[in-house]
């Protein structure tokens, strides 16, 4: 299976489904925010952390100015990852974030200034996020969603990115 097909399958399987009572129209399209939320969820599932030392919830801190993006990520709430429910929250200054999602250089700088990234998986959706020290950068290229990985930063944080994730990356920085 090609990386493109694997990525499409990954997105299709994990975009939050409509309630069973809601009719599904063939003309409905998946929003870019829903695609990014699905990717974030998959990235989390394909990441290994050192043994947890905090609450039994996996806190996903979100720094975004886009209400639709916040809603799409909040829709992931309570999904289980390795037996722990996912808990999306708006990033303020939490130091117990296991995952941090940002969508602008200004917001990323705020996270860095607060030294909140520690052992958190960092995911960004702006150009240059990996260059700025983030771990996974989601981008649009020729109308398709792609992602790059900064493996060096992930290793520094003690995170293990599974081989399936690395194979799907457009580019890996080591």
C-alpha cells in the first residue's frame, strides 16, 4: 500500500463519525480542521511515552485561534489511547500536557517561553514548525495534507514514534 493510501485510510478511519441518527450526504466534505484533528489523534496513537507519572488522562493542550480547529480537536475527547481517555483542553500554562497542538509561530513561541513542552509530543500546523523545534508539522502541499517529523526533538523528549508513522512522513529530520 502506498504512503498516500495509508494516509487517506488513516484519516478516513479516525475522522469523528456523525451520530447514527444523522443522515450522511454524499456531498458532505471533511473540513481541513477535521483532517488535522484526525491526524493529531493518529499521531498520539503511534507515539510511545515514558511511563506516565500523572493523572490517568492523556492531556492534549491546544493553542489555536481557530474555533473550528478547537471544536474538531475537542471532539476527540474521551477517546481511549492505551487505556487512557484523551482530554483536550485549551493551552494556558499547563505543565502536564502530554501533547501540544499549535497553529501559529506566535503561539508556539508562547509554549516555548512557558517551557511547557518537556516530554510532550508537539504538533504544529504552520510552515516551519519542525524547523522551529516542533516534532510533527502538518502541511498542505498541492492540495494534499502531508506531515514532516523532527525525530531528533522527539528522541530528546524521550518519545518513541512508531515505524508506521515514520514511513508515512513526507520528510524526517534527524
